[in-house]
């Protein structure tokens, strides 16, 4: 993936007057398109981006360092989220607003008090799923991504709304309403469907009123320092955020976490099923750490090192998100190239993760890549499943806790074998799905 360009006007890439939309469609989405571009043109590629002019994609982690401090996202790429938000698009708000808001988010989402406070509820949801799978095991294969994405939505609803699910509305209704919003507002954006639009607006109104009910309950009982450190709504309220900003933040947190965690878990189980030696190592570790317990405690997670390495390697090979994007706020030097201010800069996660200069035999599943020795000499941005810099995912630490917990529960209880006769093909639909799900035979151990 080495390039040999000599100036800002010579960044390699396809013809500037080409049909970027047709090329994207033919490749099967931005994931695949960027892989093709970098394989042909090198680590820095310019390409026509439908609706946003010309963009530059960077697949070298050393060159990415020059972009790591940029705190601006291109508005056009994220304007599809505007209907969900009342307080300004949280994905593109100016750095002056974004910085303080992000610090409040991280004080909760990245903190141990928050993880511990919700761990028992997460464990209960994961155990409920395991019970359902055990009851259905004899009926045929389990569709992993369908069930695990539903679980991840249940978990983030519980996290974001807590006991408010009981006082302001049932968990099942919240999950159902959010699915309607996802389907009608996002998956079918631009479709001429008045009935679908009406359903989406009703669902969004319900979700906002649910968050309002939880917020009112918080204000009624007050929040202490410990609660603020573990409770997202409480922390945002204590920081003086407006009700609209709190509503939008909760909904965007649910959106970001809905599919991504469940999809990451499903790809990990898929890869372990294809690599029995790695699966045996992870299962042996889970058995040793948990003993005769069916579920882990929070403190157990740091001892599940083989499980964590397998999860990270799965997210390297199948990063849940398709890309990151920034807008250069000043000219950026990328090796021999100068990228002008105002240019959209892409982080092609998949292409970065498959760069053979930093990942030998990049298509191979090798959790050992994430051991201390193997990781020591690798550039820090060679692995970026949660993005880069001040616009990276605030919930990355929480997502890892959720995923490791669920994997520990499932691997302790079941053996997984791929159902025969299926072809598992990754496709891009907001996140990196399997086209026809991943069908797995499960058997209790």
C-alpha cells in the first residue's frame, strides 16, 4: 500500500469526472470500494463522493496521525440523522460545543462506576438470551445477528433509560419503537411513504416522551456524585444540558450501540467456529476464570485475555462501522501530499485493518496479534474500530464490556458450529452485516 505521488494535485485515484455512485454500487458499498481503491492506488487515494465532491481516503496508520486532532465532521455525510435530533446534529456540532458535551459523555460511558452499575442488568439480559437459545436449540440453527442485535438494543435501552423503562414505558415497547425509527427514518430515507413517515414520527415522539419521563424522575429525586458518574441522563442533567440535548444524546447513544455490539459478537462467534483451536483456548480460559459459575462478574473480564484478543481480531477483520470521516479545517500534510482545507478525509477502517505492512497475512484470523509482544511495535492507529481522535466513539469502553460479557456467557454455556450449506457474505448496511445472517447450530456443553 505504498504510494509514490509527488504533490497535492497528484494524489492518485480514479478519474475525477467518474460516476462515484455507480462505482460504489458496483463494489457493494463503501467498505469494498475503499478496499479496491487502496489496493489499486496506494495508501492515499482521492475519489469522487456522491453529494460531497471529492474526498481523500487514508489507509496508512502513520499518515493518519496528521488527521488525529481534527474535530469536525462533514455535514453532508451526516445530515440523514437530522430528523432524529432537535438540538443540532450531534454528529456535526461545532468543536466549541462538542468538546464539553463529549467530556460529560466520557465521564459516564468510559468509567468503571457506570459499567459496574449496569453489569448485573446486562448479565440478566445475556442469560435470558442463552435460556431462549437452549430452549430452541433442537429446532434448528440460530440466526446470530438477528438475536444478538436485538440483545444489544435491549442492553443499551436498559443502560440509557434504566428503571425508567418500568415507570415511563415497557422495554419491549421502547425496543419496538426504536426499530420503527431505524427502519422508516434511516433504512428508507427518501422513500415516498406517508404511512411509514407517520409511524416513524409517532415512534420518535414516544421515545422522546419516554426519555422526558426518565429525566423528570431524575430531577424529582436528585442525583448524587456517584449516580452522576454511572448514569448518563443524570450526568447530562447535572452538567446543565437542555432537555432537548439530553433526549438527542440518549437516542444517538441507542442508535450507535444498537447493531454494532451485537454484530461484533456474532462475527467473533463465526470466526471461533471456523477456528476450533482458538475456540478451545477461549473456552478453556472462560472455564478457568468462571469455575462453576454460569456468568462472569465485572472483575473477571480483565482476566479473559484470550477472549478479548479474539474479539479484537474479529473487529479487525469485520469492523462493525464502515468508515470514519472528518473535514480538514486547515491544509493537512500526508507524506508527499497536501490535502487542502475543506476536504473530506475518510478513515477506511477495513482497509487500515487489512494493510499488509502492519498486519502480515492480513486475511488470517490470528488473535495472537493482540498479545503484548505483537502489539508493542505497531502504530497506534493501525487498529481503529471505534474511530480516531476527538470524534471517535464515546461508548467504545462500554461496548467492549458488553461484548466480552455476552461472549463469556455464551461460550461458557454452548458449543457453536456453523450450520452446513450456507455462504456467509459481509455486506454494508449501516454496519457490516452478513447478507443472510450467520446460522449457527448451538449445543449446551
